[in-house]
């Protein structure tokens, strides 16, 4: 280590400071030892939870499964990622929690907040991080950013956030102070009822690849006693045990984080499904099918009927097909009785409407 240039704090991935000592992990043998706190470890943080290897995690396990079903594992990976990033690792991965009211989003963030403590959490909104000059300074020394109840807004550009998640060292500005380079490397979590709108005319792929989208699809009755039962000393220590297991898994897997497996891409989840035409017309009435062909006349007729039934102003035909092309309705020509009929392919209509081709000109 160059003691003049290298960041001297939190240097060891295998050492984690907690309330009752320093956890030392032997990754090769999957063994954990609790040592006493010592100044030589140079920690700038301490997780305010006691390590108790016999603590039970069953209450936390059930809550996570109730919220996310088979994707419950991601709620252990998140704090594991935060602890690893506190020692300098950069995973270039943030999280977006999406779901309705009383679905578990805010409760999970409250659990993370209690686990890490007020000194280690930030609460900077997505919009401020991507558009404000001074808000980044609030996250210096934080291990996790818990931004709940995000308001609707449209991002102006994605480059700023890609920089934030791509490095641990950033230029920091504070009011009435000289800018300087500091360490800002938390796990970013944004929770909302709907997706933030993204910029026009920009390649969104690299930005969307930076996110795990976690959908909270269930709804629960309000239980005023639940948080008290959730945040017990035993549960938090049990939660720590599960997080340690996840840290060992990540390190022994060459620091690879898991992503939620879905049949749809982040682009479809975030961008397309937030557009009313895709969400309310395409998704309910069409299925993806590379070989299926639909005459444009019929498709636009279906769209006209949909607009009339829902009292909507329809798009002009050329605009409609330009938008549908973005959704994967590729223009083609279908042959029928010696005619070349303007059509689209890539999707199949769920109803029956192609029984009579003779009316198509």
C-alpha cells in the first residue's frame, strides 16, 4: 500500500466491524471468528448489530418470502453488497423497488436502516442525485442510500448516475467550500410506486444494465405491531448471519452478484410498461411470436376500436406504426392470393380476427 496515495480505511474484505467485536471471515474454509475491536483495523464504520452465530433468522426469512416469494434472496444480497462496497469494491449495480402501497417496500428499507444505523445510511432522492450539485456530499461515508417514496420525474440524462455507480471516488461539492475528491460508494436503492421517466433519444441499455428491478407484487394488511416484532435484537443478529453467508457466497464466486431472472428485459419492465399504449393495448391483447403476421389494416382497426371503447384520442396511422415498431412490431409484407399485403410480424393477437383475408386490399 502507498500510504500517501491509497485510501487507508476499511481495507480488508474479510473483516467486518459489528457492535460486539470484529468479524473475521475465512472464505476458503467458510469459518467466522469474532475478534476484539482494535484501532489498527482502521474502520470508519461499525454495524450496530451484535454477532451471535446461534441467532435465529426464521422471522426475517418468512417476511422476505412473503414479500418477494422466490426472489427473497435479493434482500440478503443487498446488505452483503453494501458491506463489500464499504471495503472499496465497486459492483456497478443499483436497485429499484417497485410496487403498490403496503407491499413491503418501505418496511424492507426500514429494516436496512435499522441494521446499518443512522450514521451509515443516506436518503437522497434519485432526482437530486442526477440533477443536484451538492447532494452527493450527503453520501460521503455512507454504505447504503435508502430513497423511499420517490416522486415522479423525468431524468434529463443518464451519464451522471452511470458515473456514480461506476466508481467509488467522486468530485464532491459543498456550498461555500472548495470541491475535493472523496469516497462515495453506497448501494443505491430507490423505491417508488411507478418507474421514473427516462431521457428521450439516448441509448438506455448501459443505464438499465446498472439496475436490479425488484417488484413487490403482494399486498398486506397494516399491522402496527409488525415493526416491533421484526426489529428485535435476535432477528437483527439472525439477519446478520444470513448476510455473512451471502458475503461468503459472493466472494467465493469471484464477486459476482446475482440478478433476478425474468422472461422480460429491464427495458420492457421500465420503459415499455410505463407507456399506456404498451401497457394497456399491447400487453393485454398480444403475445410475442416471431412467426406470427398481422395485416396492418387489422392492427390499426383493433387500435381504433380500443380507442373508441376507452374514449381515447387515437394516433395517426404513421405515428401509430412508428411507435409499434419500437415495441417489436416489425414491418413486413404478407402474400395472399398473389397480393403483397402490408403487415407486421413479431406478435400474435390473442383474439380471432383473421378469418377473412378477402377484405384486405
